[in-house]
C-alpha cells in the first residue's frame, strides 16, 4: 500500500485501484503529449483535442474517486479546462473543417486570461485555510505579490518590447498577462503546498503543472512580442497539454483526499521585512525603466508611468492593510499574552501557596496544628547541631483511652486540642511543642538548664491536671512525663528513645509525675529486653513450671482449692514472678504464658478433683480477656483435661471490669459465657484497685479475694483493719458472694479472720507454693487432717 494513500470508507474504491488510476493517467498522458508533438501538423489539432478531452475525463474521475475536501477548487479547475477546450474545439472545427464562424485571436487571448484567472482563484486563493479574516489577509498577500509581478513584467518586458518593436499595446498586454498570472499561480500555490504540515504528492504535481504552464507561456510571450500576435502558439500548446495531464494526475492521486493543514507561519518580523522589500521593488523597477528609456532616447509617455504607478499604489494600499492586520494581530496576541501572563502568575502564586500548604500539612499535626514527629525530629537535629544546652520532654495522658471509650473519639479529639492550647501557654518561643501521635506530646526547650526544664515540666503537669470543659463534660486527666537533657554526642533517635524510657518509668512509678532520664533506665530497659528474649525461649522449650498454693476452709482447715502460680526456675538460677510477670505483661507474652499455665494446671488438677474434690484457681490477665477466643481456650483446656467447669475458678483484677469500651464489654461477655458453663469468677486483690460497690452487684463474679493489706496484725488487731474486713465480709454475705483472704501468715491471724466470718484463707500459714507432686502427696488421705 502506498504510504500516501488515505484509508477509504467501505463504499469507496480500494487504495490499490486509486494508485493504478493516477499511474495510468501520468503514463498515458505523457505518451499522448509525446505523440502530439510528433504527428504531422494537420493531425496535431485533432490529437490535442483527444488529449484535452482525456484529461477532462480523468479530472472528473479523480474528483469522484477521491472526493477531495476542497471539492469546489477542483470543480473550478474542471470548469476552466472545459471552457478553454470548448473554445479550442470551435476554433479547430472552423480551421480544419470550415464549420461555423471562427473565433478572433483577441477573443481567444481573453478566454485564456479568464481561464488563468479561474485557475488562480481555484489553486492560489480558495485553498487558503483559516477564518474569514485569515483568508482576507492571505488574499492581501497574493494581491501584493501580483502587483509586484505586474510592475516587474511591465518595466522589464512589456514596456521595453513596445519601445523596441513597436508592437500593438493590446498584443503586448495580453501576451504578458498570461505568464504573469502563471507566475502568480506558481508562487501562491507553491507557498501553500511547500509550507503545509504535510507535503502531499497531489500538491507537488499541481505546482509542477503550473511551473510547466508558466514556462510555456513565457516562451510564447517572448515569441509574440518578437513576431506578433500569432506567434508562440506551439510552446503555449505544449505547456498547456503537459499542465492538464499533471493536473488530472494530481486529482487522481489518493493524496488528493488529504487536506494538509498549514504549517506554522514565519515570524512576523521576517514577513514585515519581506513586504517592505516588495513595495520598494515597484518604484525601483519603475525608476530604472524610466532611466533606461531616457538613456536610450525613447519618449516617455503617460503609460510608462501610469501602469507601474497604479500597481505600486495598489501595493502600498494592500501593504497598509496587511501591516494594519499585523498590528491588530500583534495587539490581540499581546493582550492574549498579557492574559496568559496574568494567568501564569496566578497559577504560580497558587502553586506556591499550595506548596506551602502541602509542606505545612506534611510537617504539622492535622488535629492540633502542632509540629508533628517529622518536624520535631528536625528541630532536635538542629538543636543538637548547634551545641546549645536544652531539654527534650515527652509526655502522654494517663487514662486517655477511657475518655475515648466513655465519651467517644470526637470528645477525645476536642480534649487533645484543649490540652495542646493550654500547654502551649507554658511553651513560648523559641521552644517547640509537638504532637507525636495519639495522646503523646513532645517539647523541645532551647537554651535551658536542668532547673528551668524541671520547672517547665512541672508547670505542664499542673496544667494538664486542671479540669477541662469539653462540651457538656468536665473532664479530668493527668500526664506522665519523661525528661532528657540534650547531648550533642547523641543522635536524635537515641535522644527520643531515652526520653521515652523516662516517660515509661514515670508511668511505672505511679503516673502523674516526672522522671528524668539516667543511664540506669537504659540498663534496665536492655535487661528487660534480654528477659523478654529469654522468656520467649523458655516458653518455646518448656522451661517454666507451675506451682500450687493451697486455699483452706477456716471451718475445718481442709484444702478446698489450689491456686496455680507460674514459676521460672532452673538448676542454675531462678527469676522471681515479680520480675518476669510484668515483663510478660508489657511484651504481650502473657497471653501465651497464661494459656500454658491454664492448660497445665487443668491437667494437674483433674486427678486431684476426681480423687479429693479439690478445686483449681487460675489467674487471668487483662490481655487474655481481650482475646476474641479466650472463652473457647478455657473450654478447650477443660475438655482436654477432663476437669469439670465447676472445679475451675478464674481470678481477675478489678481493673478488668471497671471502665467502658469494647474491651470491657468483651471481657464481661467471656466471663458471662464461662459462668453459664459453671466456671467460678473471683475478684483478686479486692480493695486495692478501682473498688466499686455497684459492680459487685451487677457484674459476673462469685467470690471476693480480700487483699493481704487488710489482714489484721495478730499482735495488735488494728481496729480499722478489723472493721474493714468485717465490712467486706458482711457486704459479700449480703450479695451472696464467697470470701477468700490472702496473706494469712500465722494461726493468730487465722483465728481472727475465722471469728470475723471469713470462709476461706490462703497464705504461708497453710503452705507455700509447691510443685504438683508435692500437692499430690499432701492430698493423700493419710496426710489430710481428721
């Protein structure tokens, strides 16, 4: 397929057929012109007629075949060729066959002029692209060029010929007009074709046809000016035939269906200089012609001046119009440029603003508008680099989760905003207050010593401690705060890590207080991290054990329950539960540890309960109750061991059931489900936590374990301790709850507690925690009290 051929619709001819048509036209037309030039003189006119009629037919086929977008142009070309061919047929019929009156030579010349004008309109003016104003501007350019050609032709050809050969003026004008029009068509058409965005073969063939036509007419003009009105017929005829063949071929070529857009126009400065040059050509050529005539002795008449003067005047008028159009376009483009410049300035301003907004969003907390962790880290970097003294504070809120759970996250967010605004009053510039995330805040105190930093920290704690009015709620909260002095030899990440250790030390020390960092915190943290690794390894390799401590009935001193307690002992060393249980809580290993203790204890206690009726008590962490499958884990442990649900007591702390939120709801759901299955629920360490009389009545519990802190001393029997125990026992009895007293160390204490109405007791007086085999031996019938 030819690369120039367009894709045709389904109802049009194929591209290969179009290619054959134009090739046949070019080959056949060229051969026909050669034959016409070779036949005898009396046959030549008939051969010319056949060629002309053939090109007209080919032109019709091309228009119908390709459906060119500029169809009117091609129809005008077809009309012009048909008009001239018809005139020639009449003339040849009279000359060869003596049929009808012949056409005067002058009339034929004027017909040629009409045909050339039609061709100029069709090929040079109408194809111009653009809006009406753009078409008018392009026609102005054509007019300027035409006037310049007239001046040059008159001054350089016609006027010298009239002076030298005394030729009739009409003959000279008509002989000169044809090549002038041909030159005009060549220049305008070539300009359109060769400056288009796509140069098509059809356009090139059109330009070539006009060049051949111009060449033939130029040769014919020279002959007529030299020998008279009837000379130069053959060059004109050959040029006309070749031109018509090429025009027909251009119409048949598939690229005639393409309408190439004009390319970018040359710069306005270059075009303006070209127009000035054109308007200078006329007066210059006229002056040179007049000087030539004066030098040669010819008489200067009015025609010698009138023709070039008229053409130059028209050129000047057109040039003024064109330059006015230039100015108008320049003004429009300047206005458009100003508008675009203004729009660009606005866009740049908006971009700068957007960049600032995005930069602010990237470095600031969206809720409080305080610097975020990233910007705070950069501030610490800068402070460390400067080497100036300063301090980093980290603090978070104690119990903030309860605020979210009880009042909702919107109230919690408003509380955070209120806290940031209040604390900001104690952190003026150049200091920096930042929100690192959640309820955690940070402060960078620049150029401050230790005493100033401690005063600021205490002021922050006091500010947070005061009540906050958030909507209809008056909220109370507190903060734990860690403090670390800047050290230029320590990086930002280590600085924040050290301060974080101080913060957690403040929480561990009881919250609502300040702890300053020291190296011991890092040492303890590393030791705790090593303990977490060791504890995880111990769980994986079954290096832990379960010990049991008896719980006795005060009425008969018999063992009724054993409490399972995790122990971590080897032949080389042992770790106190007070050390590894908090580590397990903080690291999350308490869930795995608690599950392991539960399953192991259920297996051990199954036989004790079967043989002796002894029940089992197991401590449950708050982390275990947060697991969605906790109740299922307990049921599985009971089923696998064979221990009845009624023989198991789960001991929980008061904090599990106090407060609000989904975790409390889930914990209560687990305990309710297990109680329905027969499992007993006991409150451990009652009286030391968030004791509330209301939850004793409404929550799923069966037993109260009174903390050892309330056990009266046997020597003094502190009246207050005795009163407290008596009140708790009476309360439990009234609510239908059982009581267990922890920390019974002596028989005297046991006697007092029995007198106060306590049911069960546990402590070193009855036995220390021991391995399972010791419990089995102790529960043997021979070892039980009578």
